[in-house]
C-alpha cells in the first residue's frame, strides 16, 4: 500500500526526517522523531500493546537487515512512522493499525526530501 502523496509531502514529514543513529539496537521511529502533534485514536490497553509489538517487530526486522547501512526516519502528524534506506531504495512504514513496505513512488519522494535537507 502506498502512502498518500499529501501525507508524504507534509511539513511534519520534512520536519521530523533525520538520520537514525547506529547506536540504536531497536528502531522506534515514533520516539526518535518526537511526540505526535495530532492526538491518536483511543484503543484498549491490550490492543495498544499488540499494535506497539507489531510496529516494533516491523522496525526491528528492518533495522537488523540494514544494520550496516545509513537509515533515515520520519513521522507524519497522524502518527505514521517511516524508516528507509536510501542506498538500497527500500523502506517500511507503520500507522496506527496498517503497516507495510514503501512503494517506489513514495521512496523516491522521501529520498527527494532527504536530498533537499542535505541528509543524503
């Protein structure tokens, strides 16, 4: 599933985009980027824990596969977190419930923002 263009081109994505420090043993893109400005939907505590576990395993697995590469992360105001690798043009994203791999168009847009910010 592709992220919507207006989401990718939002000011929050550009503002929060940064290099993920290699010292992280686990990527928590939402924490790395700072607090979400827009309040998130309310879910029961067990369901929130389940969602966080799923998000964590997605980012952990991606980080492990790319432990020797430079990774970038960002977050939208809606709480969609993204981690991507410009060197192999791949990435993953996770929202409140839905998550997946970045599509080619989204990857290109994010890499363009990263270039504009001088991150790559």
